[in-house]
C-alpha cells in the first residue's frame, strides 16, 4: 500500500531533550516536506526536500533540523525542544519537486514539550 | 510572497444543503491550487487540484471548485452535503516554478453538518 508513515504518533517530552520524528514513504517520491499544524494557524511548512541531499527552509524552520540521506526517509530533528514546539506535525511527499503535484500526508505526530 | 486566505473559520450547514467554502490566493503568476480535507484525527487527503485548462474542476466525494483569475479565488462547492463531510478543509497553493518547493496552506475552514 502506498503510504507515508511517521513515528512516533504521540510523544511527550521535556524541554531540551533531543528527539527525532521519523518519516518514510514507499512511493519513490522526489519531494518531501514537514509541516506543523496549530489551531487557527493552518499548516505551516518547516522544511522541504527536493531530492536526496537537497533540503531548504520553509516558513518556520527555527529550532528544527532535517536530513535527506535516502530518498524514502526524511527525519525531523529537534535538537533542544521547547514548549512552543508543542504541535501536531505532518510529513508529506510528492511525486515531483515543487507544487505541481499533490502531496500525500502521513497520519501526524502529536508532540507535547513540557 | 504567495499567500492563501480562507475567510471562514467555521461553517455550519444542514445535511442536504449546498456548501461553498471560500479561498483567495495571492501569487504573481498562475498558481497550482489544491483543496485538502482533514477528518478528525486523520492526515490530509486531496480533494481536487487545478493546474491549467478548464477552470471548473471535479474532485472526489462530489466536490468541485472553480478557479477565477479575476477574483484570485478558488472556491470549493458541493451541491448536497452529507454528515460524513464534517471535517476541516484546507486550500493550498503551490509554486508554478517546478524548481521551487514552497507550499502555502490557508488556516482552514471547519465544517459542521447539522442533522
């Protein structure tokens, strides 16, 4: 089944404790992206990747890191999480770079930082 | 910079009534436009998309949307709403340049369906 998977689905952590949220797609998509969803703010793009080893900042990259060493994986790293990073996070992938194709979304990761 | 505005935060309609969700965008060229739906506790699913050509596009679940360049709008419509349509709806714009990777989403419209 074609899908985007994220792990973990739920995570409660403490301020400053490094964490990684994994994202994997099995559709051989070139493009991958991370978003955070907050009430009243819609989805805001954190980082995106046009292809392996090519990443770029979205609208809200502060406090996050990403890497794209393999085509299928695009982990989101929070080196020192803070409470304002409490949010619902979505990973997405798309067949081609840019916005010309629809994005396929993972189920989301709900992160709470205390 | 590109932007998307969904003026209605929350809409309530009766089951069987018609629906229109508004979306306005700001972009320098013809954008690629999308509507996504998010059911409670789920990820986002594509309803429909517009790239070029016919300005009235059909999507899944009986939804359609009309691109109006003069009004910078891409409103979503459905002639008869079902209770299962209750969800949050997002309009999104992607860059026309395939070398750019930024996507911009609206803040979303929550649809409640009354029995």
